[in-house]
């Protein structure tokens, strides 16, 4: 399981998440970073994969922009 989980809001952080994912993959290898679009295999239960990966990660990176904030 990947040790680094990237959580992000698609509305305003998708680009930042992608760039972060690419940098982490270069530094630690693609097996050590998780970003839903790039990592969840087609046909797998999306929610189950997210829950399993999140519960076993060592690091959680949460990206939140200003969308929807006062």
C-alpha cells in the first residue's frame, strides 16, 4: 500500500494535487504515493480502495483551496 495519501478538493486543487503527486512519485516512486485518479484501478470499488489506502497510509497530505470559504 502507498505510504503517502493525497486528499484534495477537485474544484480548486486538482492541479496542485497532480503536481504534488508527480513530485512524490519522482522522489519516492509511484508505489509510495496515492492520488485517486491515478491509482484506483478500473473496475475496483472506489470507496473501498480509498478507505483501505487511507487507513494504512503513513502520511496524509490534504490540499484545500479557498473555494467555498468566506
